């Protein structure tokens, strides 16, 4: 497994925001290529412990290579972060001082054309983060009723031409199943045409990825579990890349912090975004938003 190409986003902001100390126990719930994890390990020192979770077994292998020098203090597990409690229990760690959740996909996944995340890919239209019990994006586009396609394109893709894109998919799949990412990009391009700078399939691909991996449900389900797992004064940092995800985070954290006897406090009242320099260096960071909370009881 070659080294990760992924550049960790908002790295300094995450490390500062998590307020780490030497010997801490930390969970990186989306360890990816291990970029954030490496910086966390440097902060918690040789007696700290890091549990890295990723749904994607290739990511786990990449992280294993990258974090090799810390192998005695790192536990890596393939799994869905919604099972974080079970995974932490099985890994025999408790009193968690910090949890990081860096949502979305990594550059390694995007650039692996056999995964179907990129619309330039001739590979199968797969888009699953994991081989663990998910339906491929090709099954969604080839079998879902038109209305359901329109709904995800509108809701998850915020696509103005959702209905037209769905009609075109239905017409195309009657002739032959849509097998590759490029097939789908061509169908959408023919139906919707190019408006503005971005490829018309960009939003459709985003919507399909979110639906394939049930990304919004995962976030909503995991937040309470993560807060439960934290020790008092433990912190949770979440990076999101999509307005719907950020809305879920913002509303949940706000309502929890305003409860009568609140369990958490907001560390940053205003969302943290990458500085201009970071966006110039890594355009994939441009839509990133970071929110950090601390458990107070
Ligand atoms: C943006 S990348 C993380 C990059 C990482 N922070 C780094 O510095 O290399 C997001 C990762 O989350 C993983 N992921 C997405 N949904 C997940 C889920 N429900 N459970 C576990 N991992 C998930 C993806 O497979 C991907 O590797």
C-alpha cells in the first residue's frame, strides 16, 4: 500500500482545538491516511494512545504504514464510526480525552478510479466507503424510482436541475445499465448541459455518495455516542464539507449546550474555516468547517 496522498485539512486548528496533553487517549474516528493522527501522536507523546477507525480497509492499511513508528501506541480498526462505543470497548480503551471526526472522502479515495468517486473514472460506479454492507451507487442509479433520485439530487446535491438529471438517468438505463462513473457523468452532461464553471455531474455525484454511504444518518447517529464516550473536559472536533452536515452539527451542539443542565460547551461559537493560504495550497479544503465542543459533565 503506497503512502497517502491526502493532505490533512485545518491541521493546526484541530490540534490546538483538541487541547491535547501528554499521555492522552484519543480516537481518530476517520483516520484516513493518518495525517491528523500523526500530528495527534506527536502531541500525546510515546505513552499516549490513539485508536484510529476507518470504514475503508485500504485507508486502514495506508494509516498502518504511515504510523508505523508509533505502532506500539496505535490501534487501527476497520469499522463504521457509528459503532465507536463498541470499537472502543473491544480495543480496551476508555476515558477518552479527544475525538476527531473528519468527514467526507480522502484524496486517495478520489484518485483511485476503481472506486468510482470521480466522474472522470472509467471504473465501476461504486462510491462505497466500505465493503461492509453498503449498496453501490450503480445500484441506486439503475434501480431507484425516479422520485427518489430527484429527492436525493435536490436534497443532498442542492441541484437545480435534479428532475431533468433523473429523467435522463431513467431514459438511459432503459437502454442499458449505467455501469461506470464516466457513463453517469456523460448522461448527466447530455441532460443538464454545462452551466457555470463546475461540471454538471459534480452535485449529482456528491448526492449519490452521500446516499450510498448514508453519510448524514451516520453523523446524526454518532454524535451522542461520541459525547458519551468522552471523559469530562474531553473534546470533540468535527470537520464537515457540506452545508447539510454542518447544519446537523450546529443544531445538535447548540441545543445540547443550551440545555437546562448542559453536558457540553461550545469551544468555538463561530465556525472555523481554513485560512486563505490553506485554500490556495489545498483547494480540497475550501468548503471545510470545523466545530469543537467540550464535555463538561
Ligand atoms: C477526509 S478523510 C480523513 C482524512 C484523515 N483525517 C487524514 O488526515 O488523512 C475521511 C475518511 O472517513 C472515512 N469514513 C467515511 N465515513 C465513515 C464512517 N461512517 N465510518 C468510518 N470511516 C468513515 C473515509 O473512508 C475516509 O477515509
